C-alpha cells in the first residue's frame, strides 16, 4: 500500500477530465492505501471525488487562487505531500498540470516523470511515459523517496469506483514570491460550436487546404456532423486558423470517437495530439503520407473534391 496525493483542478465549472484520468492511475497505485486529493477550484465539486476513489479531499481556500498562480499551487502541493508523508504525487499531464507538477517537484528537490501512461508499484516505482511527441515510449524507474508524475491526457480511462470522501478546507500561507507569477487577466478566444477538447467528432484541415478560404469544405462537413474544427500547426503558422484550433503536441490533445484529417501529412507532433482517437479517417492526395500509417480508413484524393462529395451525400441521405 502507498499514500497517494493527487492534484485536481477544475475547468469550465467541472472537474478537469484529465485530472480524473490521473486520479484513476493514482488510486491504482495506492493499492488500498489512503488517496488524498488537493482540490483547486470550485469547492462544491470536491465531494464528487469520492466516487472516483479519493478518500480525503483537501480544499485550498485563498483569494489568490481565484486565478492561476503556479508557484502558489505548487508550494501548497509540495507542503501537503510532505505533511502527509506521501509516497506518490500524481497530476494531469496537461500544459498547466505539467507546469504545476514540475514546480512542486523542484520545490521538494525531487525528480519528476511527465506524461506517463502506466506505472508499476514498487521500490522504485517504474513508469512508462511518452517521449518525442509520443513516437517513443520510455520505461523508467523513479529513484526517490517520493515519486512525482503526471498522466498523459487520454492514456488512462477514468474509472468510477464508488465511495465517499471526507472534505477538509484550509487556508494556505502564501507570500509575495508565491504570487510573482500569476494570471492577471484573460482574453477569451473566439470559440463557436463544439469544444475541440471534448468533441466526439473532429474534422481537421492541414496545409492541403491551401488557404484560409480553403477551409470552407472542412467547416461545412464539421457543421453537418456536429463536429469541432481542427487544424495542423502549419495552418496556424500560416495564419489561416487560430491557435485554439490546433491539434497536436503544442496544441490541443483530443480523443474523439471519429477523427477526420484532410490535407494533413501526419507529422509526429500532430499525431501525438490525437492518440486517443477511436477511429481515424485520412484524406490525402499522397498515398505515402505518414498519416496513412495511423489511419483506420483512408481516401486517396484531393480534399477539395472529397469533402464536398461527402457533405453532398450526407445532405442527400438526410433529404436536405
């Protein structure tokens, strides 16, 4: 048995989905031992963590935590883990999650293993983690008095185990150094339609679109399917679509039921962002494009001909 502490944050008024995936791995590593959660977010949601296997939730309540303050949160996590004598500390492998976990490990002078997809209890703890944009899996042993790791998004299915958790609220002590880095304001991105991270279907266009106007067929098909629109890094660099639409290692990591890629070559960094997709349909003029090796279904042809034909067939079958 092990004592595990899990960092849990919220997003858009709900417990972060990737944090719940991290919780599932953390519960399995506890092997019947106590599972603590440091909860940063809406306190009313804290009791819900009991259903995911957490035994005790520690809610940090401080006005400075109303916005993202990575050093403050990392300090709170490091102190809580030390006070509880934690053997393992787990967090979500999102951009913000990795930032927080790395800072917490640094404060404690301990190593940090990012983007893990599996872990085997023992002394030392052995983890399997994604490297090189997900093109390489590394098996590593964490030689440390406390193992600190993050869980790669969509690599571990979140599992409800049932149960209840006790909730304790505390006010952490923070100083000016803890708040030297913090979010002081947000400019909302122009988002319409389905959220890219949560969409069940995503239609992505790549360099093959040719221009911003070339995304018309991509948007049209996405609208018909109730899907989110995505794009490759090359597209955002060209200024054809905003960064918020980018799928990939440096964009949004997705796990839709169906992922349609049109005019996307399939670079390693892009494919690292869609490893969680249940089915991939690739449309490309190049039969030897790297994306074809990862596709479940492939259409060899020009996206400007194929996508309108698919949309037309959908409309015909719907009688619209």
